[in-house]
C-alpha cells in the first residue's frame, strides 16, 4: 500500500472537464499531507494534447485508438490492472456518469470500497475520512474505508478547479494497454439543440421545480420572469415532463449557471440541482418543505406555496 | 428479449429523517417507504421496450420485510413475473445488494438488466456498475433513450453529461443499464388492483446470500444545517412577496420603473 492518490481524468471532445481539475487540486493537497504523490490517469487515443491541458502533473497515460472517447467497459479493463498494481490510498473520480461507471465497476471488480457523492475528503490519522451526501442532501455521512484505502466519486463544485490548474509541463509515463473490452462501443456525441435562450448568460433566472404542480402554472412563472427582465429555467422533473425545453434545465445533467439572481421556486434542492446553481450571486428560495436542502445554499428563504407567492411578487414588481 | 428490473424501497423524503442514538443509522421504525424514483423509471423503460421488442419483464426486489406491495405494483403495471430475493433484516448496502441480486440472476434468465441509475441512500456507489462487475457484464450508467438492436444481441443507449451533451453507445447483451429517466412518466397502477394482486398474485422467492458489503464504515450521520445559511422570511404570501421585492430592489435587481 502507498500514500499515493490516483485521479481519473475525464475528457470529452478533446477537452478535460472542469470537474477533473477540481479533484486534481484536492488530490495534490491530500497527497502532500500524506507524503505520497498525486498522479493523473489519462486514457486517450493521443494523450499529448490532453496532458498539455492538465499542466504540471505526473500522468500515467494509456494510449489506444479505442480510447478516443469514454467507454465504461474499455476503461474498466484498462484501469483494473493498473489500480490493482499501484495500490493507491485513494482513487478519485468525478461523480458524473463516467465517474459512476468507472468507480462502481472498479469497486465491484477489484474489491476496493467506494464512497459516492463525496463533498469533502480529509485525512484523519493518515487515513481518508470522507463526507458524503445522502438522502438527496438531507443527511451527511462521514465514512472511512475498510483497510483505509478506497475510491471516491466527488460531486462537482466540492473543490475549486483553480487548485488543479497548475501551469507547467506534464510528466507522462506511457503504459501499454493491459486489456481490451469492447462490449460497450462509443458511437458518437449528440449535442443539444440550441435553445431560444442561453440560460448560462442570463443575469436573472426564475427557476421552477416540482412545486409548480401542473403545466398550466408555468405561465405564472413566465409572468414573474418577464417582470424581472429574466428568463425561466427549471429543475430536472420539469424538463423530463416536457413542460420546459431541456435547454432550460439547471443542474448536473443540465447547465451550470451563475446568474446575479436565482429564484428557486418549488425546488427542493437535490444535490444534482445544487451542483448547477450554488454559485449564483443571490439565491432566493421558496418551498413548502422547511427541511428542503435548497435552504442550505439560499441566501434568503421562505416556507410557502409558490402558487401564492409568485403572483403576489409579480404584482409588486409590475 | 428477457428484461429484468431490480427495484428497492427508500425512505419517503417527505418525512423528517431522524438519526438514532448510535449516530450511524436512521431511526427506521417510523419511516414510511416509497419505491426509489429511478427504479420506477427503469421499470417503465422495461415495459416500453418489451412492448416494442417482445419478451418478458421480470422484477426482483430484495426481501427487506415489506416488498410485497412493491412487487404487486410491478405486476399491476404489467410485469410478467416478480421475485423477492433473500431475506434481510435491514436494507443492505449497494455491494451487498449486488451480491444478492447477482446470485438470483444466475437462475433468472436476462438479456437486459435495468436498474435505477442511483438511489438516495446509496453511499457505497450505484448498484448498476457494481452488480455488472460481479456478473462480469458490461454496463452504462445515466442512460436514456434505450433501443433494442434489430438482431436482439445489442442495445443502444445514451449516456447523459453536463450541459445536455450525450454519448450514444452500442452495448453487447447481456448487459446492465442504469436508467436516468423513462421516455414516458411511469404508468399508474390503481390501488385497488395492487391490493387485489397482493392477495392473489404469486410472489416467488429466490435465494440471495447476505454478503459482506462494500467495506465502507459509517463513522457518523448528521443533518446539515439547512436553515443555517438562508435568512428565512416569515409571514404570509403577501408579506413574503413584499420582502423579496424589497431585497431585489436593494440590490438593483428590479427593472427600472418597477415598484418596490
């Protein structure tokens, strides 16, 4: 066993994701506390340009044409022998679809414990101590690993990306592809159709969730957004129901927004949603559930039915 | 095609969660349970795919004491067969669930295993990839738009990423997919039909060992201070609206000319 930390590099379309830099930064801090090294794991067709994006990092690179884009089976086959052999104290991945697949697959395949939805990782007596979100953010769990080694999937925004962006030259160790598994084949990326508005560029977002009740009530929120000179956005269930276009969805599988004002109306604030909006300059939340996690990130909150508050607010702004 | 759906119940978040005196468990005796939201999507997808491609839908749930209603609901919605697996005094973690389901799946034929992409209580990872690793099957998480291939040996599915970007994958069967959402909202099953099925339906039982679990040691649970951050506004809707309008006006966030 070592005190080293391995970090899975997630990249898409030739670009390293923001979340990768967030966990790289934390990995370096933890490795230096533990007396180990933080090393990036990079799987790609051509590691060079991606390594350059990473900067001053020690990188283990596996290059193969079949690794141009992510595939769960290809990544698992390639990574399992390396993680087994290197015996890291920690393997970090982002809590994305890619991270879920790789972390869960490796944990099941090689028996390393896994802590999901991690929001904080520290060392206690030299061993990882992880805080995880549970029950949609209503409970926090502090967990350790059996044998003090394990895998973490870290939620977006848990650590600043800046600490992971270290200018300098990468030190790349290329290792041969240990195994091939082509049972999951990447076929292509599908980009979202451009929407009528780009919610990432709006300064005022009036965002609506399940508390809206029914589709007809969306109109009330549209009126409020018009009164504020903003646009309507939503949490996932509203987009799933087809009440608003997918391009208006805020959160993990939608867009990450940073408006001057985010009005969260009838949104409970599941971790997947908070991931997309917690950096807004001013967050005002209205929800009927006083224990809704949205109140944990809001600057102002009110426990009320949005169907009562929204028309009243529109009237006062009108 | 043989579709298998794995489902579980989770505490209803509409109710307050309490931590017990050990500090490492929820107080479970008063909790009410609901079917995990993403498992409902997995079932709906399986039913839709069966109706398009033919075959059967089999639903499995670990027997944690009260899964008959869950499984009867699966039948009421159109599942062909249901099984409860093993016997568990408390809800097992993801890895222990995977061990039990993997054992059961050795006796239940399956081309495509659908699970909810996640559950609100899975601390030690998501069931799909952990189970797939135990079974030696390929897996993809966070999928939508599942479609069966023409020759019945593959499916295609989309994996969702941030910003609305998706990757399309082709997956060899048998495989495990973690379903993010279904093409249509989960269908409704009349309560009277569920009640009737609970009396008359055959819910078969399968062995599922109680595995050692994922090796995650819970040191403590806590309730985050949700109110600790927000300044709460009291009063009725009119008072709340007035206060919010004032806050926005103070910060220059109302349109010029608007009243405060």
